[in-house]
């Protein structure tokens, strides 16, 4: 245990090296805050999402099939591991609210799977349960009514309840929307009997399947596929369903960040502790001798010095443990635009313990090591005067052509820097981290801001995408549109795919005319790619996640028929709109029909309102409206950018201040000598700070690849549906460099101010 | 013609409520090119006099005039310039820069002085031509002090100030160092002021200022100062 007097001594010692110990404390706090904070985000999301999935009895997979028979249900129920099957109806529908779409789930009385989590009111036969976020933004309450359009028929429904859904935790309207927006997309749960007025009978298009835990889902999928046969539209596993995979993507994203980001801060904590403790222990050489002479045991002396690091480390960790989950978990999780039933903070105590252990290694462990060297000597040796600091000849001196031409002050700086390599490494890592983190922050922001430009400037060159009702737009109509501009017909749908590794899931397929005037496909190097006549295109991100490439073949399910193998001819890079792209001619050669679901238009004059108002058109989106959707999410991004910059700045400030101050304090006698000899403040300041300029230069250069890496890491895990490269740009690098230099300048000026107070007489008086 | 003049110089230190008069209204004058000693016990105020003369400390009141220029009341920047061009310091503990070799320590002075003497030549003069590329930690105390004398003189200052230059040396080495200071500054025509508590050293000075309790108790002039070899320590 800490002994009374020794404990007092350590407190006083720490007060003497305030700046250093505060730095260690700040770094330890930051490291643990960031680690436990990022951890608490995914842990909270995961726990709350899992709890919600359990509470609502979310299915393990869904088999989409038009009008499943009782035999189908019965056969699937018989598959090994399947515990429960139910049928339901699931589709998107327009509403009487302009621009708003609702996903409709029609359930039976006796349904127990995929239940909405009712927050207000109840689910009943003659009414609907509405998405509570959707209701809130549209000012709808229980007792109001809402109309949805199914198969061209309006259905007016009284709102009997408000709810949230496990399948709608994180969903967006379509591939053009970046973030969930309850004003344009939500869900509604109705009773299947309500469908009778539209379809004349109860209709179903999906079988929800629940399995026992540990069931081999791949086998279930294969068996279900063969049971349903040609009628199958597709099978979706829970993990591949839109909402669950988005939530998992988020969890994965923060898991990666919580592993990568703190590394830098733990490293700097260790380095600062090292430089502080080595100096402290060395200054206390005699005192260690005295303590030993007094009869203190090896262990208690070791513990005494180790406790410096341990105390600050534990204090910093505890602060971090309080700040991290509360700032990140409690404040950020509700900002992630996930609709969960609870945002209750969940704390991963194992990660807490791990963070604490790491910080103890970085502080206590390093302190122990610093002291270990000295306590081995005998008291007599320790009480003797410290051998004088040695100057050493360095390599550069053997090249007289350089060395002899250098000014003495530069010689001094070079020698001193090389003597304290550890410190140079520390401040370089700090600056490197600062530059890297700021580059990443700026890159992520400009990537997100630039998505619309990239997507709509490079890839999609249309002004407007008009969704049409395929039933009302036959080929004769489409061929005689007579619109003033360039048009392109596309068909978007989901298709069941079997991959070479046996994995089976639904993907988005886009069929379009082979000339494709308004969708410009390019490979990753920017070379244009055209739609092939004899195969398909599959986007880069999709290929990467499935581990397949150009030349591989996949099997796709044809409507009402068996699977057919198709070859991937090219792999286009598309930031948004992951999926499969085929030409209409190839599509027809597979025996499928080309029935366009949308028209892309690049207007040559004003928008043709007569066409847009016609009943063929069900929805339309302009480039501007995509922009608006994006700006709503900028708040969170700006917060993240500011947080990252603050992190980077504190990293740079702490390390540079530390190196500067240590450099100054350690050489106070030398510097006082220079003052006496008649050196001006400016000249002395340079002697101390040029070392910092070195690390700023070196750190900035090394920080650029680090920034590139972090940018890539964040960009690639930002959104499942996006293929973002996170490429750094010159302006961002320059801004990050300028900011770092600005932070460094502030730090250096505050060190210089401290140096100005140097009392040369005081410094020269005592020889210690 | 007086080269250095102190007129009623006072130096008061305030530490909280206690006021310490380190130098209590002293006046004296020293000639150019002379060898002078300020003698006194520790706490007599002699180092404060040296510091004020060297531009390392400023007086509370009174005037200090060196070479027709009043240095009392100079700005921080001007004092630095003054130290840079006019003053050479030799300390009890040498204050060499550990990271620089003997030669580089002397070149340090060469670099900032407007009219320096050759560093190698100065080291030769103090007899260290063979130790030029050694670091201070590789030299004895006497050798280090000789480097510091070379450094003080290489600046080609008007005044050489020495604070207990023999304090950390044995008597034989001390004698050698004193001789060196006197011979070299004689050759170069420098004014030397040595501060010491070691009374016998005073016998080699032309002017001796005896200090006690911040005042000059007695001023002694020697027409024929003794040679270092004749001093008994």
C-alpha cells in the first residue's frame, strides 16, 4: 500500500510536474473516452436492437412468393429447425400525403411473428397502426385517418395505434435517399381483411419463418427454395433484410472505429508517461538513494514510482469511463437516426476492463519500467552525484563538408534532437495523429457533401427520375412519349441470386436500354463501361463483399422459372446504386420481359407538367430534392467533424507542449548560459522550438497517409449501400496542414511565453 | 578616465513581506584595463554587484555607467546587446554547454559577437589545443574552466567578469586559472572584475573593493600587485 509520507511525497512531486501529469491525465482520459465511448455506441445499439427483435418476435427469414399455398406453408414448417411459419402481405404504397410512401404490412389476427411494437393505441381488424415517427412529423394522431393507394385503389384507414417496427429501425425510401427520413418514408400495419376491398380477397406475398437457434439457415433457404420452386421471388435472411443489415453496418462501423481510433491516443499516453517518468525518476536519483538508505524495500520504492502513473492513469480512465459512454453512448446514439424502442445506455464492462488494463499498461507499466533501471543500483551509488550529461559525437560530424558549415546553434539542435529520439518520436506521432484525424474529418465531410455531385454529376446525368405505373405504360405509350429531352427507360426490381459460394439472397437489378444515355458506368480507374450483350455488370462493392470478380458466374432466378447462370462481364464502380445492371436485349434473351418502372429524363426545356401530372406518373424526384434530404443529416456530420478536429488538436497540443516544456526545463541551465552570453529571446526560443518544427514537418508528412487510411476506413464503413472511396484531396490536406500548423503555433507561443519568464540567475545559481 | 562607475547603486529584493537590501547605496569607479577584485563573505552583496555590472540584473536605484553609457535603466533587449558585445563571463561552475565540444563552446561566443577573436587561437592560448573536439564531460574541472575563459575572451569583450572562478578548483589549478585570466586580459587590454570570498586573491588586484552587508567597507589600491605565484592561499 501507499505509505502516508511517500504518498504525500508523490502528490507534491506531481504538483511540481503539473503540466506533464495533466498531459498524461488528458491523454489517458481521451484514450479511454474515445475507446469506451465508441464501444458504448455499438454495444448500446446492438443490445437495444436485439431486445427489440426479441420483443417483436422478428423472423429469421422471409420467403417472398406470390400467393403461397397452405401446402407451401406446411412444407416449410416441416424443414428441420423451423419452429414457426406465418404468411403476410408486404409492399410499398403511396399515400395521400405528397411525396410520402408507406411500407404496408398486412397481418392476421393470430400473427405472432414480426409484430409492431405498439406505443399507443392498439392493433385492430378495422384500423391501422402507423409508424410513430411518421405520424409525428406529419402531425397525425390516433383517431385521424390516412389513405394509402394499393393497386391503384385508395384505401382510407383510421389510425388506431402508433408503433415502431424491428424491420424499420433504419430504412430509407430508395437508393437515392441517404439517411432515413420519416417525412417521406414510414410503415403501416393493417389487417389482411382490409385488403379484400382492393383485391377482392385476402392476399399474401411473404412467408415469415422462425427457426430454432443454431439452425443451419443456408439449408433452410435451399430447402425452401426447392419447395416453392419456380413461383419463388426471393428469400431474405434476417441479416440481409434492409433494416437489420443497416443496423449491423452501423454496429460494425463503430466496432472498427473503436479499435482503430484509440490506438493513437494510447500510444501517445504511453510516450508522454515515458518521457515524464524517465525525467522524474532521474531527477530523484538521490532521493531514491535516500529512501533506500533509510531502509525502504525495493518493492515499496518501485510501487511508489509506479503509483504516479497508476494514480494518474486510473483517474484519467475513470474520467474517461464516465465521459465516454455518456457523451458518445447517451448523446450520440439517439442522433444516429435509428428508431429503437429504447436508447438505454448499455455498458460493455469487458471493454471497460480492457481499456483500464491498457491505460494501466501505458501509465503504471511504463512508470515501473522507468524506475526499474535505477532501483537496481546500491544506495551508495545513487547518493553519489549523477554522472554528468554526456555529449556525443554524431554521425553527421563525420561529413565535415556539411557539419563544418552548420551554425553552432543548428549543431546543438541536431545533437539535442538525436539525444532525445523518444521525444521526437512522441511529438511526431502526435502531430501525425493530428494531421491524420483532421484530414479524415474533412475528407469524410467532403465525401458526404460530394456524394450527390458524384452520383448525379458523373454516374446519373438525368435531371429527373420519374416512377411510372407499369400497368398504365405499355410499350406503345413509352415509345411515343414525345418529351423534350433525352429519356432512358429503366426497370428496377429485386431478384433472387445464388452466388458461387452457395450464398443465396436478393439483389437489386436494373434493366435498361443498351445505349444508356443517362447512366454513365465507369470502372474504378474511370474507364467507361458499356452494358454487355452477353452477360451482366455487378457493382464493385457488391463483388467485394461477396468475394467474386469479373469473369465469375452467378445464378439468377427468372420470373416463374428456374435459375439461369449469367457471367459478370465487367465490374463498374458506383458510389450509390449497388446491384446488378443488365441490358434489355440480354434480359430478353434470358426469356424475361422488359417492363420499365421508371423514366430518366434530361430536360431540354422547361419540365413537361402535363406529362408529370398524368396518372402514369406515380412519383418523381429531382436532383435538388436529393440535395435537400442530405442537408438534414449534416448536423450529425458537422458534430463528428468538430469532435474529430478537437481530438486532433488536443493530441498535437499535448505532445508539442510536452516536448517543448521538457526540452526547456531539462536545459534550463544551458539556456540561462546563452542568455548570459548575450543571446536574445528569439534566438533561444529557436534552440528549443526547432525540435518541434522538425516533428511538425515530419508528422505532417507521415500524417497524410495516416489520414488517407482513416478516411478510407470511415468512408468504406459509412453506409452499406454506398461505395465510398474516401480519397483525400489536396485542398483538404492543405487545410489540415494549416490547422495543425496553427495549433502548433499556439502551443509554441505558449511555451515561448513560459520561456520568457526564465530567471537566468536562479537557473545558474544551483548546480544539481 | 573612469571606465566603470557606480553611483549610489541600490538593489532591493522583495520576497513577500520581507525586503532584502542586497546592495545598499554603493559608489565606486574602476579604470580601463585594470585587474580588480570584489571581496566579501557570502551574502555581502558582491555577486549582486557583478550581476548588475554584467547586465544580468538591474539596479533598484542609482546609476551604473560603463564606457560612457548608462546601463542602469536599459531595456531587456539593450541589456542583452550589452552582454553580447561588452561582457565576458566566467562562472564558478563553468556553465559550459554539455552538448557542444570545447571548440564549439568557444565558437558559440564567436558566433554572436560582432568582433570576435579566433576560437582555435583562444583555446591554444589557454593550452587546450589538443582537447578541442572533447565534450565538457570528458574534461577535468580546470580544463573546463579554461574553456570558459577562452569562451569569455573570444567574444572580445571590454570587461571580463568572474564569479568565484577558482571556487570549484584545487589551489594549484586555481592559481593557473587566475594567471591565465590575468595574462590573457593584460595582453588584450581587458578590464577584469573578479568576485571572491578568498582574501589572498585580492593581493593580485589593482583595486580591491571590500564588501560587507551590501556596502563597501573599504577600498584598497595596490600600486604593485603581487604575482600569482607569490600568493599564499
